[in-house]
């Protein structure tokens, strides 16, 4: 596979990456994000309702996609009281515990949903959440996430480690 060449390149400053197109910026996830936070972490048995705001969990994030099966819902009031984890288009969701390395960008159809125990990364303007998700879903991206996981029985990612 070959791609068209850019007119000019520069050193990325990252040994394994080499040169990048001259107008590209290279930065850590933390400095390229408005926020990196957790979705709600707590018991869910008393918050689910039959219909309402869609509530995404790790089981919904697979192969760079969000698959909302089985469906879970919370009330609008509950979601608004946990506003830090309300999703916007272009946010990036990372599975935090268990199936580390599953990542997906939030498409328009999931705007306004809330999430449980996922790492939520909101890219700064000008950065593409879809591109970040693709990069994190690459072999190198998955390896990078696996290299910063903690826990032997229950693999886990910490927000602080993802920022760096």
C-alpha cells in the first residue's frame, strides 16, 4: 500500500516514528485532549431503567465500533447529575478494565449518551477522535495500551497513564 507524498516532512522527535508531514503536530494524548476522565464508576443495579439515556459499557466497545447490544438505559436526571461522562461526537472511549485495547470514537448517533467505567478522551479542536481511535487500535497502539495496564487478575488502565 502506498500513500501520496506530502510536499515537506520534518523529524517527529520520536525515534520510532521518524519523519511526519511538516504541518503535523506530534503530542501526547494528555496535551492533545480537553479532558481525559472516567465514566461513572459505581454500582449500576439501581440506576438502570427500561428506556431513557443510552448507557455505554465496556461490552459495547469492540473493534473500533460501538455496538449497543445489549441495551442499558439511565434516566435523564441521573445522566445530567453525572455530566462529566456525557458523550460528544468525536470523543474517544477506551475500555478501562478487562478487555484492554478496545477503543472507539463516538459517532453522531451516540451524542448525549453516558458511560460506565470507560476512559473518556475529548480531543482538542483540530484533532480527530476517529484518527486517535484508529491509532490506538493499530498494533502499536494496542501494544502501548497493554504496556501501561496495571493488575494481574483484572487488567486496568489508569487515566493518568493514558495522558502520558
